[in-house]
C-alpha cells in the first residue's frame, strides 16, 4: 500500500522572498529528481510546481509506467530513492523485438552481460510517491506547491522568480523542468525543432493468466510499435502506437470491444487478459531544443527534448540530464564557483547534447523504418534484426546502450554519490 503524499512546504510564503542556490520550476519526475540529487549533496533548492502533490499520485493523473534502464536505476539508488520503489519495480530480464509476422527477431538476455537486469518497469505514480517522500526528508529542499511562476528575471547577479502567491524565489541558477511546452524555454527565446507524428499512444495495464517471466516484448505493427512491458503481480503495461485517425474510435470502444482489439494485437502467449484500471491516449511528437542553456538557465528532460516512445528511453534521457547537471553544479560549488556561470552551463550542454541528439535521431528513424509496409524495407529491416541477433558483439553493444551504460557516464549513473 502506498502511504499518503507528504505535504508540500507549508511554511508561510505570502510576499516572502525565499533565498536558495538553485530554483527548479516543475515538480515532475525530472524536476524532483534534480532537486533530490542536489539537495542530497547539501545544496539549497527550491522546487516550484503548479500541480497539487496529492493529485499527482492519483491513478487518473498518470497511469503510465516507465522503463528504468539499469543506469537510471543506479541514479535512483545513489540519491536514496531506489529502496522506496524496489518492491514495486519489475526487473526486465529479456527483451524480444519482432517485426509483424516475420519469423526473424532480436533477443536480448541480461545473462549475456552479467547478473544485473537490463532495467525495470515502475509505475510513474510509485516514482512520484518516492520522490515526494525523499524531498520531505531533505531539509535543504523546499517544495512550493501548488503555486505558479509568473515570470523569471535573469541577470549577471542571479535569478528572481515571481510567484503567483505574491512571493518570490532568488537563486544563482534556474532550471526549467516544466515540460515539453516549457514556458521558461519560450520566454528565453530558445527555438526548437518539433513536429507531430501521425500517431497516438494508447496506454493501459493488463493482468494475464500466465507469468511474463520478466520478458519485455516490442512488436512492430504497421501502425507503429506495440510494447508489452512486465510489471509486478502478473501484470503488463501496454504502450500501443496507433494511427492518429483511428485512435479516437478505439478509445471510444466499450470495455469488451477495447479488450478484443487489444487482444488481437497482444496474442495469447500469456493466456487470458483482463484490462485493469483506466486507459489513456496522448499524441506522439518530437521536440529538440536548439540549445539547453541561456543566461543562468538550464533545460532538463522534456523541456529540452521529447522523443517517440518506441524504445522507452524518454525518462532515461531526462535522468541522465539530471545526473550530468547535478554533477556540474555540485563540482562547481565545491570549488567555490558560481553555479550559474556560463562555463558550468556550457559543460552541461556539451555533455548531454550528443547523447540526446543521437537517441532522438535513432528513435525517429526506427519509428519511420518500422511503421510502414513497403516490401523492400520490410525485408531489409527483418534481415537486419536477424543479423544483429546472430552477432553477439553487436547484440551486447546494443544491450549496453539500452541499459544506459555507454559513453561518458556521470558519477550518479555509475552508482556513485555526489
């Protein structure tokens, strides 16, 4: 059972100017993770979020589950979160990738690399609960919610955020963790490359008769990928990519009709299915900011990049942003430097930009490659899956990428505390 949500900062703040070293706007998974990472190292942090914390824990707010790569699990462990979610995290022991009805496939097995799982599936509300509990444990972190930021003045001396309740927050650095439509990014004049896919994501949870054995399945269908992600209690999270024109009709089906449509795509390999909880749909899009920093401003997570869910890597990219930015900030502070100076921000941007761009391009390309029925392409991609599956070094490299353990890794991703 999940405990009640910790109360946000209830100290009076009417017309009060709060002083902090770091102000994070946005109290989602990325924003709270950054606050915890920096607060755990002793930095004074103010998190400002317009959402009510108790509402964020309701099943109706967000019924999604996230794939937590092994590297991201290391981040959560290093900042004191993993023990709070481990009991409700299902290990991913294998990943099977198949293209339609083709007999050719790609199979990842964690035992090729050691004992650690490839990753875990955790419900977003479980992650939020753990983050709120951890924030409440850190005396140097103030969680101001629900309250909206009206605007932010940034200059050589620092940042001042004006709050809708009449108060303000002063800090050396402002972090925009305020989502894909980030008002702070737009106010800074940071341009983006963005577009909508002609696809909609449909999300639900199913209970099945047979155990999933920790196996995640990515089944490419003509409309897009259909992912079956193992959860605790013989459940799986479904991430179903459908043509945008068809999705509203599918969502309007009654429970029995929806279950029948789902079953046609799911198959019977796990026995009978029962849909548990609500279902959701959301438009799929691509976004990448032309830069991640401005004067005393850094973007993290969806404010900087938003990718197709084809590989389940969106949150993992955001957590690597958090790990890198926290390391840059804490290192600068320990050297007695201004954490908002341009050199600190330039280091963060250089560190994260290539990784994010590369994965954004890969996920976009994979979606375009697999979401079509052109015969020559279908043959080429099936042969490609089979070749990779039969070449162990290539397969193991892709597995390490999926685990988030390739490249210049921040200390938190290596499981080291800051």
